[in-house]
C-alpha cells in the first residue's frame, strides 16, 4: 500500500513539473508568432481613404426668416489614399450642398457648404448625405428654428392699401 501511494505521488509530481516547463515556451512561441502575423497584416493593408468630420451636426439655433442659412462641414482625409466625394445630396430641396469635386490628398482637409432656405418659419431638421470612395455613406444633420424677425426690424410699408384711405 505504501509503495502504491509513493508511486502515485511521484507520478503526480512529475506530471505537474513537466507540465509547467512545457507551458512557458509555448506561450512565448505563440506571442512571437502573433507579433509576426500582426506585422504582416499591417504591411498588407490596402491604402484606402478615410473621411473624418470635425462635426456631424450643425445647430443654427434660432435664426430669423430670410436670414443667413449657410454653414460648413469640415472634413479630413485620415486615410492613405486620395479621397473623392462622388455625390452629396440632401433630404429636402430647401437644403443645397456644395462640395469639392477634386480629390482630397491624405492628411488634407476640405469643406462642404450647406445652404438652407430660411424663407419658411418653423423647425429645421434636415439631413445631408455624403457618398465617397471611403466606403459607407455619411449622414450629416442641420437643425435649428426659423422665426419671424421682431417688429422693429421689419421696414414700414408706406404704400399699403390700408394707409391710402387716411
């Protein structure tokens, strides 16, 4: 019985000792292989453009009817190839976008001009869609509220038919 217990103890200890030694080199080998794979993957990444906007939303706040409805969305090509905007559209005819037609080099910035027609009183919540060779469509948003100007800002109409009778 003592011999059986002694043999079992020796086998258990031997297994534990050899298992510890084999695990350490295996971890080092895997880690070094992973590093090599990462380097290879990094070297084989395609050079593609990447569009990054400074802001995705422009809030006009409260503006007066027929006021200045122009804003700009600044963007940078954060990729490694020329960025080309293929189309920029809006969700409504009251919002007119203008964009650069020439390619944007890596690291360079440009602007998209958006003009909103402020002749209508009410809330603004419109989208501008940007299509490019960077991949997915980007959605920009303009929002705000158009209000009537105060009475003192409205010029007096001296040719009103109401005034002719007096």
